[in-house]
């Protein structure tokens, strides 16, 4: 499934697409870079939300990212962490 999110970067808002896939013990987010920062975030960039850390922000491999790319990745990760479970690919908590 694909979902659009908006991030704030240097006072500007940018939309980008996230495709997510549910795995056995995690959710993997495949980030489609926005045209404004496609040179900072590589195509196929992934973030992983482990089931053991549902409240935290997804993790990612920052190696190979520029300083600007790291800021963008952190902004994406934080925005994902703010989404309710049903909108970030997880399952809502059982009552």
C-alpha cells in the first residue's frame, strides 16, 4: 500500500510517497524521494519499524547520506512516528 505524507524542511512543506510492507516482525517503509530532494535520498531508501518498538520512530541506515539527506530522513522518520497505527501500516491496538 502507498501513502502520502508531508514533511517540513527549512520552513517548506514537501509531499512524498511511502510504500509500506508488513513483514513478520516489522513494517518496512520504502521512500519515494520528492523531486526537490531526490539527489539527497536514494531511490529505494528504506525505513524499518520493528514490532518491539511500535512507539518509536522507524530506523534507517544513514550511511551514504549527506548532512541534508540525514535531516530529510530524520524528518520523514519523525513524521511516520506521529501517524496512528492504522495509517502507518500497523494494526491498531486491541481493546
